[in-house]
């Protein structure tokens, strides 16, 4: 999993590794329960997953804030908004590594090297791959989907759309979690759901940061124009959600000449409540 956090100058990567107290307690409890090997396998797979994200960031010169270790896994925090293409490459890198490790485990098992830990390794990577590809924040699948939407509909619009999809996916996870808890007395999915809900809350903060960067003009859009139509006297701020890296916004107004993206942003900086006809 990964998410943007704050803006720093491009090209600077802060190499901070944070470990929560809960993670230390989990490792200690696993040691006492004789499950340290299983926990080590899981965290190794998760670490390779996050290192794949980090590698793609470094390759594309995307600054990162830090990598944090939690009981449910790890999280790489980016330091700025990324273009849809950059984000898709970064997000897909983690699950791709789990898919490679899953294939490797499958091959090892089928050439005759069998055992509990090999099967556990294969199963862990299968779960990590499938789970991370779910279109639910803050998982990688949601970032891939959000980037695809952002490329066509706008940055802020993509956050809103993916948030709605995530709510639907989390509802179905809740149903599955309740059935698992009732019939198998297993609350693992409920814990996963709690983690996802926390991720959704974090995304709201990320969306606010993205909106600030869009309005401040930090998004350098491409020359390719995208035309949207406004209604008479519509609030100009309603069009900010359509701004994207992949095109420059052109707003067609009922009674005035077309409005460019830069003029829209300049007007909103002076008066956030201005109507589209008064620019």
C-alpha cells in the first residue's frame, strides 16, 4: 500500500523507517506462540512488495516521505501527487512482485520440494496479491483505478469516485466478515475491515492536500485540451475537480468566451466563491 502525504522538493527522498509499537508486540506475541517463522515469511513478502513500490519511485524520481511498518503490513508514503502513468506503475509494482513470488512458490512445490512453509509462502503471496488488487482504499487496486479515472475525469473527481466504490467494496467485506465470524468464529476479516476503514479516513486528508495542490497551480497539465460545459452562473469551484495532469481544461460558458484552466485558478485564488460568469 502507498499514499501521498505532503509536498517536498522533487528529487529529495527522506529515508525514514517507522515501526509501530503494535508491530513490536505482534512479533513478541508470535515468538511466544511459536509462530515467528510464519510472521517472518509474511513480513518478508510484504517488505518485498513495498520495496517494489520504492524501486519504481526511485526509478521515476518520485520523492518519498517514509516507510511505516504496522501490524497489518507496511505502507510507503509518497511526498507529492503523481501523474496517472507514474501512479499506475508504482501501484502495480507491489502486486507484481507477489505474483512473481506466488509463481515461484508454485513451481517449487510442483518440482517435488514440498512442505508446510513452502505452502505457507505460496498462500501468503496469493492472499497479498488478491487483497491488494481490490478496488478499495488504501489498497493498490484502488490507486490503479483512481489513476485511470484521474486521466479521463480529473484528479479530485477520481478521489470522489473511488471513495464511493470503496464504500461498496467495504460493505461486501463486512458481510463476509460477519458470516466468517458467526460460522467459523474467526474475526480476521473484521480486523482487515477496520484497517481499510482507517485507510479511507486517511484518504480524505489526502484528497484535501490534492485539492490544495490543484488550486495552487502545482499541477502541470499537458497541452491537450478537454472541453467541459458550464451552466449559467455556476460556481467556478465546481470545475476544479476536473483538472488533471493529462489535459488542460477549457470551460465553455453560455454567454461569455471560453475560460482557460489558468484563468479559472487565478480567479479562485482571489475569490473562492466567484461564479463562472463573473470571471
